[in-house]
C-alpha cells in the first residue's frame, strides 16, 4: 500500500460518498495517521484505544486499508486494482 494511494482513497470517498465523510472510518483514519506520525501523546486515550484494538500502527493501517477497499469496491472503482 502506498501512502499517497491511501490519501487518494480517503479523498475519493469524501468527494463521491459524502455520507462516509463523517463516518467513523475517517475519524479512525485520522487517529491512525497521528499514531503513525507520533503526533499523539503516549498517555492519550486515543493511543490507549488504538493499542487495545491493534497490535501495531502497521496492522491498524492494513485493516483500515482493507475497509476502504471494500467501500471503494461498492463504488465500482477500478482505480485501486
């Protein structure tokens, strides 16, 4: 997975599926990106939650990417293949 493809997929969903923009997937994506970039304090509730759900930032990103791919498939997009 390329980081730019990930951002592109989020932007695509935002533009063409506005109902997903306020969805939890975008909040989770933002939290995971902050976790990857070490922008969250280690003692924050977000980090505690993410660590309780995922073993690593990489695993979190992989699972999120799969979820985005499922959403993209529902749009009929062939850009991701």
